[in-house]
């Protein structure tokens, strides 16, 4: 398959703001939040790559780095073989027509002063596509295609006048209006009611085939990732600890953190019981992450060597890699 996006040694450190008095009188050095810590992966054209992990793992930051909504500390991001980080702002603006994002909270990403139709059509205005009449016609057609029907009715509505599920369809339509080929979907169903989550996931699957899309699907829910994703990367405290195909990851999880996440997925059978991998404590601070394997303070299988050096991603099966020292 053709490679669409490739990330190499991507790193993002956010400086921690401190007062001048802290530096002058306490002798403190500048500290950083290690949000993304030297990660590498690729996404094939037409693929859905899931990026899963707990809150604070660096998933959303990774998505924003790929789109250059924030600039990385180091590393490379390639789109269709070209280095995005070398692009001037004028060319990056043109590339963003083909690389879009769906944010986690639709209500926060929609302007209360814009009607639904204006919000969906705004990217066309930014990229200077057609005149006002042509833009409106294109918006109305897409709104019908995405289930916001009758489109003339919803075109005039404002975000506070529609439901959560309809708001999610609006931000999906806004991402699709420029005919992109790559979408970062940052927990797109997290704010939706349980009753409409399956509908939105099915809509995303249909849109993928209809518009020939490639997704980076960010989620904390492996059950959702199993439904939509072709491959899944597990992220913990800024690092990718396991990556593989959906079937391989679910049938043969290797990293203890992946096993713990899978053990947390509910089973719709009250009589079925399974042995859970118990994970101690909470995710450590990204300002001062543990040495060696970041997961070792919580890992039930931790060994002394887990504290010494970063475990590399190694192949444990064809197309399946894990950053764990366990055999």
C-alpha cells in the first residue's frame, strides 16, 4: 500500500512556566513536559490507524504535531514523501486543504456566531473555492450526504440549536468540505451520547469509503478502535509501546500495558469472567517521567532491567511490534 503519512523520531517538550523568583532564589532549572517522546510510525493510504492510551499519553499532541498546528521540538513528518516541517506557511496552508482535523468537543470548535452552514462552508472561503453561491450549493449537498437533512433547515441553525450528535456531523462535514485525503479524528465520539456513538462510527466508516479517506483515529477506548481501525498503536506517557494489526493486537497482546487496557474493555456477558492484569497507581507526571521503561512503576511484571534504558520496539510477530523486555 502507498504510504501517505510518516512520522520519524517525533518529539515535543513543552516548557513549564515558572516565576523569575523561582530561578533567581531557588536556582531551579527550566523543566519540560515530555508530551511526545521520540515516536515513529507510518500510515498507509486508505488505512485507519488507531492511537490509543490513557488521558495524558500524548495522543492529541501527536495529532496536532502531524498537522503542524503546533511545532515539534524535533523529528520529521512526511506527507506523500515530502517533509512538512520544511514547508513555508503559504504552502502549508495549501496542504491543509488535504489534511483536516475533527476535534474532540464539537461545541468548543464551533463558533456560536456562525450558523451551521457558515461553519461548514468556512474552509471553502479560507481556501478561496468558488463564489458564494457555489460554496452554498456545495455545503447543502454535503450536509444532505452526511445526514443533516433537510439541509436548508439546518443551514440556518446555530450550534446551540442542534443536538450533540448533529454537532458532531457538522464538524465532520466541515472537515470533509475541502475533499481531504487525511483526517485526524481526535476522540470524535467522546462528547456524544452513548445512543449516537455507534451511528457516528458507522457514518465515519461510510465516509471513509465514499471519500477515499485515511484516518488517524485517536481514542482511549479499545472497543471503539476494534470497530473502526485497521492497525492500532498503543501510547503511554509520550511513547508508543506496541503497534500491530487489529486482529493481532486483540488476539495476541504483548505489552503489559496493552493487556491492562484490553482487560478494562467490558464484556457483554454477565457470566463471563477473566483474569485481569492489575495495574497499580496512576500515570506518572510527564515532567519527570520514570527512567527506563516508563511503565515499569505500574507493571506487575517489572524486572530490574526495566529501569535501565529505553526498551526498543521489537517485532514479536509479522507486523506486530512491542517495546517490552518480556519474552
